[in-house]
C-alpha cells in the first residue's frame, strides 16, 4: 500500500516540482532556501495526500501549500536585496567599496535547469525564463511577503484574483489591496529588462563570448565597447554599485581587469539569462572560484552585470571551486 501511495503521489505532484521551485525562489530570492522550502512543501503534501479530496487541481493544492510554507518562512520580514536595493549608485569608481549593513542576506542566482524546462512549449520556456530574471526577483524582494505572494500569483503566474485569494486564505478585496500596493512599489523600482535577448540568441551569445575573451585577455577597451551607455554593475558583498558607462568602466579597469591570464570563465545560464562562472588566479597558480556573473545581454551590449560573490554557489551550480592553472 505504501508503495502504491508513493507512486500515486509522485505521479500527481512530480510534474509540478520545477515550477514550485521557481515560486519558492521568487518568494525568497535564495537558491538554498528555495530548495529547503520545496522539500518542506512536498513533505507536507505527502502527509496530507490521503486527505486531499480533489476539490481543486493537484497544482492548485500544491500552490496553496507552497504559499503557506513560504509566508510562514518569511514572517519575520526577511528579504534578500542586491546592492542596488540598498541605496543610490556610487559616483566614485576610484574609491574602496562600502561595506554592507550588518547581517544582510544577499539575493542568490539560480541555475536555469532547476526552474526552466527546456523541453516545454517554446512560449512556456520564454515565460519561465522571464519570470526568474534577476531584475524581477530583486524587485520582488523590495515587497513585504504577502504583497510579494499576491503579485507573483496574479501577475507572474496569471491566476485570477479569486484563486489567489483562496491560496492565500484572504478575501478578494485583500488581494486587490495587496496588488495595488505592490504595483505602486514596483513602479518606483523602474524595472528595465525589456531589451534583454533570449539566452539562445546567437548575437547575445556572441556578446557573452566577447566579454569572457576580453577579461581573459585583460582587454579593458573591449570591455568598455561591450557596455551599454546606461550599464549597471553590482556585486554582492558590498553596498557599492555603479550606474552608467562613465563609472562602470573605470571601476572595472582599476579593480578587476588585471593582467592577461588572471581570469578564466565558464559560460552558464542562470535566471533565464546568459551568465558565467568567473575564476581568479591565486598565488598557488590555481584558479579559485570568484563569482557567478549574471548578465543582462542585448544583441549588441551588456546592460547589467551582476556578480554573486559566494564560492558556495559554485557547488550549487555543479561547478568546481578550484581549477588547475
């Protein structure tokens, strides 16, 4: 009987695991927390499966469990920002980066393979990529948890307000109020990722290849040519970030470019975007994990470079943290 229940449960709930992973990731902004929450969601669902009366679809039922699980986890108001969510950009690319506020937890990137089913309908694949882009997930972190949930359910997952209200155990009027406040807050955030090319676009991939090659050659002029005029550069671990080619370029040139051979990078896909795993040459003549770099790439330029400087992320992306020189 237990084996039959296991098979039935997996058949009913397994197809929804990837989208629930994406949902928990959008809610928390954390790869590691999303993984833990999905495990908890499936444990709760397993324990309640015998009592599930199928008055709703399995998908709706799972989203109800996931919503309650995420809201419980976020009840202390925790959020994971990027540097751009902490204050205005710096005008001084020559100074030392400012330390972050004490105790800040940073937004984390997520591998595409965990949240995008490349075998799905092409329109669904594109929608899945857009729903986990760094700019969107970072903006969601500006919202209180219940506003975040309402916005994701209604505007990312495109659920009717009445269905979202049922998942959140609140009234329709309450969801409408949450949506109104969430939209007003995101309007202030001024999301601008409409020009990002799909990671399958050949010209966008060429931009990524040129970016990697320029760093490996320490070619600051080539990097400058790749940056859009309104490019943004930020890195977790510091509250300093830069907006505009005029400040991004000198910071990269002085703080990062170095000498030929100092850097190597491995192309990736993360958050529905092109990305790279950057390694820096150490005194032991080996290359050490430095940052997962997620790129907002148009067909001709880089409009945003976001570096996630936690070596533990390399393991979660299935990458080595040390490469031979």
